[in-house]
C-alpha cells in the first residue's frame, strides 16, 4: 500500500501504448490521465509517462501508462519499457489499413 491520503492505492499496474508514429498514442495518454483531449500532440521522443488511480471493487489501483515512440529509430529504446507491463494497447490508424 502506498502512502496514506488521496493518492493511496492497493495495487499498481504498468501498461504500454504501442503503435506507429502519428496514430494518436499521446492523445490517448493525455485523454486518459488528464481527461483532456489534445488534437495536435507533439511526437513522443523515447517514452512519455502518465498515471491514473482507478477504483475496482472497492480497491484503488494505480495505472502507470507508458506512451512509446512510434518512430523506427526509437524501437530499440522502447523494448526495455515493455518489461514488467501487465498489458498493452495497440493503436492503429484505420484510415491507413491496407486490404
């Protein structure tokens, strides 16, 4: 359990957001962690990080959300951030899906 008060929680889970450059990973991170939509998010260099505490069945859970860079040159760097992740959200741009 973390420290007492408003920011206490029973569990902590790490999740990563993955996908190609420009598909909206950073926009999703800001929407989820700050409840605000940023239509023109700058490109992530390396990894961006955010947290949010949610409640499930009366237990407070801290979610760590890691937004990985989609650019090819950062792929080697971001692989190390996958370790310890409880899950991943893959983001795609459906307007560019090839049939």
